[in-house]
């Protein structure tokens, strides 16, 4: 009887391992350390004043990680206007860019100005839709 129990226990453990590998196949582990910047997901139940309508943004400014409590819990540097605990689960985060300003005042602005002078933007002289003949003329120029 003990051999049967042992055999069944081993089969259950093997099946748990199989299901765990299948379930975790597409997951990427998020590793955060102190000083990293993350976007914070504003949940309705935790931030009722920030999420007054469904059209409000679901995320807020990037915040700096102050302390890593364990693999799932982190303490963030929040402004006092939030009036909530600054400890969050890793599921509430979206990693921000790894680039930080040199003066360490905050994250770098990675957006580019679309009206910036220079670059390789080309204005095409055309009237109406691009036809095969127009495409050939553009390739020749």
C-alpha cells in the first residue's frame, strides 16, 4: 500500500511540473532593483480619486523603486498627494526605459519632437493617388 501511495505521489509531482512549465512558457520574469523606474497601474479600488472615469489614464508618472521587499513586493517613492501605502505588488508595474538622466533627477524623456528641424523627412511632390507611373518617376529621382 505504501508503494502505491509513493507511486501516485510521484505521478502527481511530475504532472505539477509539466503543468508549471506549460503555464510559464511565455512568461518573462521582471527583475527590479533599487533605483529602477516603473510605470504604476492605477487600480480603481486602490486609487479611487485618480480613476474617476473609464477614460482616465490607467497609468501614472514613472516612479522610482526605493526598496525591494521580496520578489513580488516593492516600495515606491510616491508623492504625498496619493495618500496610499507605497508598497506594491510586481503585477502593478510596467518597466520604464532603462535610460536615466545623468543628474539622476528622473527618467529621460524618450519622446522625440516630431517638429524637429533636420532629419531625413522627404516631401513628395504629388497630386492625387500614387500610380505606377508616379512610383516609377519617384524611384528615378
